[in-house]
């Protein structure tokens, strides 16, 4: 009978592959056997904590089963779970990915004290008043009036951009990088691109240079830019 838990070495450490077709009883039994053998093999050396990646294939493990798996590891002082991955995703995660990859057209007023959070890319046609905040998970294309705070790549993605004229904004942010616009002393127009450069600081360019600024995004939109 094939083991329901198999150890595999990777360039990043160790991975335990759980048979997606086996029942849980066999998986847990095989896992304990594997960990017992590893414990015996490392007993004569100076044991160090090993964190394993757990791979479950096309089987999605619910929280209760994940908890039981982690309980098994808690019986071994030098072993722990780094992460559990599979080739399937939950309905919630699927919806989040679809939302993140879509472009939202936003034409609304964000007033002082209001915060608006949106996943995916945003084409912004509205107004962000001073004291208002717009947080976007993807890129932001600004055709409206921004007087408050605007952030692309929220909360921490530095490969996103803000494209457009935001010279009236209080602050612009990309990921965790930010600048107060009044301190920039830069001329902006609808073709301005704000991005994070290789030094992890905000930088500024023109939309006609997008191929050099962000080649991946340039290719995604078909490589055609009208300046």
C-alpha cells in the first residue's frame, strides 16, 4: 500500500505530500509514521526545528481537518507546519481573484472622513475631497478630481501604479510607499505615471514610457499606448 504521506526535498526546504485520494485516517496514520521516522533519524544529531510545507493536491482541507493535522505536529517539538497548499481554491477566494482582476469604473464623491476600499483596478471619474481616502488593490486610472489621499496596491503591493493628474491630492501611496504631493513640486497631467522604482521609492514618468516603467503591465494591455 502506498504511503498517504510522502516526504520530498525542495530548494526551499521540505514538503510533505498528502495523498488526495486517501481517507483521513490513513493520511494521519501515515503522517505520524513519517514524523516518527524523521524524529528517530535526527535524534543522534543536533536537532533543529523543521517547518514543513504541506501539499494536498486537488483536495481542499476544511479548517477542522487542518486543525487536526496541526495537532499531530504539536506532538513533535522540532517539527512544525509552515504552510498548507493545494491546487484548488474556495469559492470566496475565487470571487476575490475575479474581483481583483477586474476594472471598476468609480464615479462617486468621497467626502472628508470617508474611506473607500476597492479590489482590482479602478478607473476613477469622481471626486475625492480633502480628508477623503480611496484605497485600491490594483492600479488607479485618474480622470476625476483627487484632493484627498489615494492609494494603489493597497495594502502592500508595490508593482501597481497611479496614472493621471493628481497634483491636487494631499498624499499619494503605492503599497507602503507614500509622498505628500505638496512636497513633490512636480508638474502633472493626465499622462503622468506614479510608480515604485527599483530603489523602493515613488517615482514619476510619462504614459508613453510605460513599456520601460512596467513591461508586464504594458504587455497585459496589448502594448499599445496612446499618449
